[in-house]
C-alpha cells in the first residue's frame, strides 16, 4: 500500500513537471540549441519546452500601430521581422527592434522609416532639425520667467548610419533669444538663455524625444538699456562668476551684465555684437560728456545729463572758476 502511494506521488510529480514545462516555468530555454531555418516571413520562436519553432511574423503583436509581417527567413528571431516601404525611390525597412535604413540600387540611401505618432511609419531624411523632435520634459527658463518650447531647439541631428537605430543629438540645445534678463542683478535689456545636455529617448518604432534633464542652463547678454554700460569679461570669469556662456564658438569674451554707466559718461543704450575678442567697452555704450562738463551721478542716459564741471577751455587753454567767482 505504501509503495503504491509512493508510485502515485512520483507519477504526479512527473505530470506536474510536464505541465509546468509546457507553460515555460521549468523550461530550460533554447540556449545552445540550433535555430530552425525558417521560410520567408517567418522567425524562430523559443517554445517553453526549449525547442525552436518557426512562426509567421504576422503573428507578432503590432507596436505603436505598426505590424511587422515580413522577414528574409533563415535562422532569425522576431527582431528581424520588418515593415517595408519606400522613401524617395529608395527601398526601406523598419525592423521590429527599431533599426531602420533605406537603399537605392543596393547603395545606402539618405532616408529611413520612423513612427512619430500611432500609425504608419514616415520617411525621414538622415539629417533633421532638432526642433522637429518633441521634448521629453518641461524645462524652465532659469534666468527669466517662462518655459522652453519644442521650437526653441537649435542645431541638427544626424541618423546613426553605423547601427541604423538612433539619432545623434549631441549638437542639439535649447535657446531663446530677445529675453530681458533681470535676475541676479544682470540687468540685460536683451539677452539669450539656453540649456545644454541633450539626451535621446525612444526608438524608430516608438517615436523619439529629446530630454535635457541633465543639462545646465546658461545665458549671455546682447543689449543694455539707456543709462547702462556692459560688463565684458573673459570666458573663465564668465563661467566662474556669472554662469554666463555662449553655445556658439569663436568669442573669447562675453557680456554678462549691464551696470550703471560711470559718472562723467552717459549711455543711450547699446547692442554688443559677437564675436568679442577683447573686453573693451564699445564707444556707443559709454559716451563722454562734452569737454568742461560731467554728470552728477552714475547712470546718465542722455547728453542732457551733462552739466558744467567748472572747467572751461578755449583756444588759449583751460581755466577753472573758483568757488564764489562771479
């Protein structure tokens, strides 16, 4: 009787193992086993019992509205099932794993397929403006009020022709011009704020976005209001003291602040044009009062603020009126 019970237990355990193996719980996997040579439009599927089986690509679930029904067959997995189309006379494939490329007469063609929204893949040239990408987050304009928008992205992205599955967005950045930068006593009548650190997210199947979560916010000034004169410093000082930086190369100095023009001078406002190769203040940004006159305090915004300083000059020389002289 005991032996019969033990035999039933053994049979039950074997039966359970078979059932569980069928559902993949105890399956040993397909690793080390050769794949099947599948027909065109099929792929290798690893069954729960560790055996490769050819299945039609059309059996795969659609991703983002795209069905991957084709394959070249052979010893391939589902990653090699693809959607095919044409772009500007080129033959194109978008693979289940997100890779995409186009060829024309077996020569690489400068397009690929990409899904932006739910639905059919679209043809995309292999160079694209960064502003075409959706933002992967919300990014505040740190130096002024407001937020960056998708259209504020600058630069161009290039499709990675080596792996055929992603954009190189290293040249992308956020930038907004014509900003009145008043925070931290910068007093720039007009300046530019921008943010670095682009990161690509998504895939050609799911759609791409650019994130700037790890980026740093910067600014630089372009214009001072009347009564103000620019503070122009070298790149190191701009970086260390002001968090002032410019994305474009070439300029060795930056205008990082506007301050009241010194007494004896006046400013009607001015624009500083880049590139800057010295910290010399442009003459338009601080005008000298006429000879024999000065201003009574910093911040003068007109020649009308210049008043006699008690020194008068003519063709014979200069003289100063003493206090109380009539």
